[in-house]
C-alpha cells in the first residue's frame, strides 16, 4: 500500500484538506474511488472522410432542409426526414477500424482511444490487442472505498490558464491560453502537447463523428479538428493521416462567443453565439460529413453571451440566449425574437451563467441562472415556479450536472443544488478564497480548474455518488 501523499495517475493521494472542507450539515456524499467504469469496447474510425462535394468549409444543407420563411413546423420535419434514419449517422468508414461500430452515445468511453497502431494486425489478434494501449484507458481502483466527501487534483501544473476541457474516452483534453494538451488520467498523469501557440476558449468531443469542436485562435474561429489527426499527433504511426489537414473551419465564422451542441433524436445541431448574431448549423451525414449552415439570425438587439437550443413538444425549434440585459428567445421558423426574462430589480448589466432546459418538460421549461440567482420560466416568459434559486455568494462558474443537479463555484465555497427545486444538496467550504472554473462532467465525475491569470493552473475533480448522498 502506498504511503500517504503518493500519486496515482498524476493525482495527489491525500484529500485536499488545505483547500477544501465540507460543512457539518452537508447532505453531500462523494466517494474516493478511482474510475470504476470500463471502456465500452467500441472503437472509433481512424480515417478521414472523403468529401465528394469539394473542399470548401462553408456550405448550406441540402435543398430539402434549406432555410424557410414558413412558420409551420415543416423545417424540423424536413430535418427529421433527411437525417432521422439510423444509416445516415454511420461514422466515417475505414477498413482499418474495429468491427464494432462507434456508439452514438458520447457517455460511452472508447476503449481503443489510443490503440490505432494495433489496428493493422490480423483480426484473430484484435481482442488481445485491445488490452494493450499507449495510454491505459482502463484505470484500476487502487484506493479503498470512502464515504468522506473530498476533492482531488492532478499534480500537473499548467503554465498558462486553463480555459476549457473535454473528456476523450477517459482521458482529458485541456485547452489553455497557449495550446491544446491531453492529460493521461490513468498512467502517470503524463501530458501530451497536441497544438501549441493557439488559444482554446471552448471545446467538445463528438467521438461518434470523429471530431473535436472548438472556439479557438486569436479571432475566436469555430474550428473542428479530426480526432484521428489528433491521435496521430501522439502516435505518429499513420503517414496517410499525417499528410491530411487535420481541421476545418465551420462556415468561416469568426468572433464566436459561445456555442452549444444540441442533440435531438439523430440530428446534431450546433448553435453559435457571435458578436450580434446567432447561427445554427446541423451535422450533414455522408456524403457531406460536416456541419452545414441551417439558419442565421443577424443584427440582434442584444448581444448574445450564452446560447442554447430547445425543441418544443418535438415540433418547434427555439433559440434561447443570455445577454447583459437578461434572457431572450428566437423562434427559429418565424425568426421573431422576444424577451423571456429581464430582471427588473437589477439596474446594472447582468452576467448570465447558465441556461438549463429542464428534463421532462417537452423542452418548454428552463432554469435561467444569472448573477447570484436562478429563475424558472417557460419558453414564453411565464414564471413556472414560485422559487428563486439563491446562491450563497456570487459564483464565478455555474454548470448543470446530469445527476439533476446544478453546481456553483464561488470564491468561498462550491455549492451543489437540486436543479428541480434549487434546494441545497451539499457545500464545500474553501480554506482560503480561490477562483475555480467548471470544465466538463460525465456520469458522476465533475472536472474543474483553478483560475489564476498569469500563473499556473491545476485540474481538480470530484465524484458525485447519488446512493451515498442519500445515506449521509
């Protein structure tokens, strides 16, 4: 048994007692277990797609789903008809890929994330080859189970501020002011430099599509990288991939502020906030294999800072966005914008934190978080709950966690609340004031980083265990 203070996979062994503490009346329980999930055994295509329609980055969706001024729900129906069938969403074909198809569910880990150097071996050895990996994606739980709430951090100190992160398999892609890196969460916590001298503001991994969506660069372009190309940046074992350009820019969009990938049935929307506009793209499957322009809303009265997309009752598409005034909706079919919540009790500019489309409401109700509050409204601006979510302090970061909870990171504490009621589920008190930023989450793991402009940053994670929480 290792001694206290030894590290596994780049993690500090001891709980961060010097940085965090739990209140005595907390109802939160988190386990200390390492990653228990095993990779799902689904491979991922290692090849680039062939674009039979030219190499241009910009393009509209096929005629069937071109922009329409009709106020009927036919726009969404056309998308369903075009993209709804399962065959339309088959991943990039590659004769070297695994026999099992990549899953469309990004919650499943890709067991062969870094085994592409083994894909050329005969099929008889494939099962054995999957046990070998440049980066071990099946970490073993080597710590005893604990019901003590605690937060852990990786030893690696990043020299520039961490701005975003996304899980790729069980490993973590980290975007900073100065580049993109991969943090091996299993072996010794090694960090691989993938792209240098480029700022990464936001990103999401879409494993089933073989892409990493980013806002990056000095001009905040919406750039999509191929995961197979990024993988080869580490392995350098595929000369064909090395010759290809590893990225495309979506629609030549610049000045992007925020985006959201929204999945509806088998359609993947990409809704993008710009300086004074909102753009909607949709993933066009083969033979296009790229995001293509769907709708555009320009010259908006209020500049969007946060953006999301909802489908009302499976029929109507609506954009929801937050500005310095409040929150607004754009009816996608008609193009009409309107306000859904403008806090009248705040005379200064508002900082929007999060837009949470509430589950089991047919896409009609949401929790809107701004400043140190949150309100429940529907897509027509009617208050749906006589409840105001009130944070204990002004959060620097707010995020919806798919355990039906919402988390707020403040300088004094981390609060975890029910997304349905706003009630406090648990709180972590900091030993000293510090700024933290949410990065990403999957299942019961939540990742966040210290925010230190001009200094080093570190990655933290906590484990949310719902069953233990009930017994606290």
